[in-house]
C-alpha cells in the first residue's frame, strides 16, 4: 500500500494571519526601481541613456571644476595662466558683488568690498 504524505501547510482564519512584512517585490526601493525606472521599454531605455550620459558628463565636470581648476589669483588672466579649468580664485569677489546687486529704485549698482 502506498503511503501519501500531506504537506505541512498552515491555514489561518481571515484576520488571524501573522504580521509578516510585505515582500520586497511589492514595496521598498527594489519595487520602486522596477516600477519607475524599468517599468516599460521606454522607461528602461531612458534610464540606461541617463546613466550613460551621467557616466560621460560627471568625470569631465569634476575634472574641470576641481582637478584642473585654479584656486589662487587676482584676475581672470591669472587663472588662465595657472590652469585650464574653473577659476575659483575670483569666486569670493563675484559672490559678494552678486549678493549686493543693484538698487531697484536707482540705476546705480552698489558694490561693497569683501574682506
């Protein structure tokens, strides 16, 4: 006589099931990525294109902004003589002039020297 084994499956009455967290395929960052970034062919192509563009742009931008930048000097010509990147030497003077700006009631631009 062949014996049959029953599988050990618990059944719960409605409303009495244990409080298990939802699987990651239903909520959380993995679900958000699948739904929003790879939810359709168009979303997948746009996501991959964006990742590729960021891969190409960010290293060049970091190189120009920080690695090839000039941090000392008193004029734009000093910066151009030192490096081919950004000119951070002039940034304090530019931010000071921009923070003061021009008066809305007169056509005179007000500049205050930054210490």
